[in-house]
C-alpha cells in the first residue's frame, strides 16, 4: 500500500507541474511575446480560466502527503521553511498581479503588475526546481528526522549543504527553461496573430535549450549521487526515459509542422515522463540524508498505517476522477483560440 501511495503522490505532483507549469511559462514570457496592453490581456485570457484551478493540485498533493507520509511532510515543512515561505509569498504576488492589473486603467499601474507577474512566474520554477535538486542531492537529515538548511553555504554538494548550490541551481535552471518552453507551446496553441508568432519563435529556441540543460542535469545528478547509476537502469526508469524522449521529439515536430496542440501534448509527455523516471530512480527514498543512509525517510518507514492508507485510498478513488472530469470540462469549455476581452471586462 505504501508503494501505491508513493506513486499517487508522484502523479499528483507531476500533474501540478504540468498544469501550473504552462501558467509559469506564460508569465515569464508575456513581457516578450505580448507588446501591447491588448496582447498582454490575450495572454492573461489564455491562462485566466485555468491558473487558479491548477494550483489546487499543489494543495491536493500536500493533503496526500499528510495522509500517507506524515513524517516526510513534517521534516520537509520544518527543514524547507525558508523555501516554502518564499514559494507562498511568490504565489500570492503572482495571483494578485493577475487580478489587480486591470483594476486601474493606468499604464504605470499595469506595467508594475506586469513586471511583478513576470518576476513571480520566473522565480517559482527556480524555487521548485531547486527543491527537487535538494531532494535528489539529499539534506542533513538527522536520526530524529529533522534538518536545517541555510539559504546557501559553500555552493558545494557535501556537508554543510544549503538550499542553493551549483547542483540545485542547475536543476532550478532546468525547471525554469523547461516550464518556460511548456508555456510557450501553450501560448502558441491558445493565441493567434503576433502573440502566437512570437510564442512559436520562443518555443523553438527554448526547446533546443531544454535538451541541452536536461542532458547537463542528468550528468550532474549522476555526479552528485553516483548510486543512481544503478537505479537509472531500472525498467520503469528506462521506459520513462524513452517516453520523455518521445515527448520531446513530439514537441519539436509539432512546432516544425505548426501543429501546436500535438506540440503541447508532447511537452506534457516530456515533463510527466521526466518526473516519473526520476521518481522510479529514487524509489523508495523520499528524503535522503547526507549524514547517513540509515536516516533516510522512505516510502516504507515514513508511511501511515495500512488501515489509514486503505481508508484514504477509498476517498482518493472517489475524488481523483471527479477532479479529472472537472478539468476536462474546463478545457472543453474554454477550447479554441483566446482573444482579449473588451476593455473593462475580464483580464
């Protein structure tokens, strides 16, 4: 049962990365692909019906961790307190930037909130990527299941480690480039005219950069955690790697052929597969210790009781399909090309 819940948590986090990821990418790019107020409102209109709902997956993932792996959540929340604080405030700034920019019809007002939206959208992938880098590298987890991290120390990957070092920074850059490319493909699919043309140009460049940074991150991960050389060749990891390569090729092919929905689906496949492959490679470890492997928190030693997991599974089986149906209806309701609403209406 613990193994099943490990993959449930991974699946929900991966869905969050895909769904909110294109929002982040659109936010990073909107100052570059949209030059006028109307064009920027078109970008906001494309993500407007979706961005708030997408963040529900993050909350749902946290809820799943509370139910299934409370020790992991407790250790992570205390040890990553500074990072979580930054994420929460950045999410708040991003949300109010979207909502507030059109409240006052003034160029300076809108420029301020546009910059805040772009900055918050850029910072979030870096923070989430650095968090993933910390989980892959390990944290100074003690025998009591607690740890403390400074923002940075020596920028090396050996104790004393900090939230930021050369490796976690690289994973953060990989997350930023990948999600920005994901957002560019989404905008190419959902917009038209000048915004679409600029988004396509950005997507082609960004997907080329994604391949380079992805390879660098894979090599760096093996350097930081040599033991992953053995786990990367697990059947599920290799299958996920092949799926990620297929998704990457599908995204590139869709951009070349100007078929932007297949390109977006390829981008989605790439992200989901990359995360699934990473999870398969580290299983069963959920929070590794840089002090001693005996201190690692795993899906087995950090799980709730079998009875609790069984009861939670019943409710998950009911709720998860409902959430998928809701999002399917949301995408269908807002299908087609997005255009800016008349001034004074919407975003």
